[in-house]
């Protein structure tokens, strides 16, 4: 919706940046109503009005011919403009990226539960996780740590349940294994896990607590991120 408003209705990023989902939707509906209420020159309504005007006999034959020619030209011109607008809108919708259409869940009055997640691989070194909520909204994240800015504790629990259910009977691989591993470390800490066995080789770079979900994130110099719940005990040496 923001992408359509920017490209088709002339809104600027600064005008949409601080608006809630409901306000953006109202602007979008207003623009769509304007588009949908447009009556093409070759519609039955316009044709009916034209026939009524012709039957009144107030116009001369020469004026009728001139008017009909002008109407034909207007119809052709309007049809070309209408088709061009449709093609521009279709192209606009085709190139919208996941981040553009994602709804910031924090701006919603009600926070809906997570019902699904998907992994999208763009290139060998580019991917993102899409988190899908019950109201149909979604948001993209590159790593699990980014999700914690938006998540509360229930979101973390829901995602853990969904990931564990999916890989209960199938093996994990690639980027899916990264997310699975982060959640296993968070919920099921074990001294046998490689991440804890190798902890003496790490140097801590940063340590942050995400208040919304009560999860610590430790970032190491090797790029490893360790996630921990505040109430759990973990096998530090």
C-alpha cells in the first residue's frame, strides 16, 4: 500500500513514515475508490447519456458529427491512459520487495500471534525469514536476533513451537538449521552442544537484553550469537 501511494498517488516517504497501518489503509482505500469510480467514455452510462442528448434534436447534424468525432478521440485517449495506468500499477506490484509490503506489527493496536514462517533464499549469501501473523500481516528478518526487537515472550514461544513441529520428522539444513540452532540454544541448553563446548575460543563483543521478550543476546568476535532467556541457566564455564 505505501508503494502504491508513493508511485501512483504522489505521496512522499515523510508523509507515510509515521502513519499507522489503519491510516495508510484509509489513504489507500481512498485512492482505490477514486480509481474504481472512474467511468470510461465507452461505458453504458456514457453511451446512454449520449443517445439521450442526440434524441433531443437540439444539435445540428454537423455539430453531432463533430461531437462524435471528438468523443471517439476522447475514448481512445482515455482508454490508452487507463491501460497505461493499469500496466504501471501491475509493474509496481510486481517489483514490490518483501520489506516494502511488510507491516510493522508494533504499529497495530492488536498484536496478532505468529502462525507460520518461511525461509526465502535470494542468492547464495542473501536470504530472509518471513514471519506471518494471524491477521495476514508479515515482516522479513535476516537473522533471529533482529526478530527480538519486535517480539514479545509469546512470539518467541510461538516461533519455537512452529519450528520444532516442522522439523520433528524432517532434517534441517542450510539457513533453516541456523534458525533451528538459535532456538535450541535458547530453549534447550545442553553442555554437549558445540556452541558451549567452544565458548573458551570466543571473545565477547556485545551483550544486550531485549526487554520486550526478556532474552539476552551475546555477540562473539567469530560472528556467533548466543541467545538466552533471563530465567534459564546456561552452561557457562
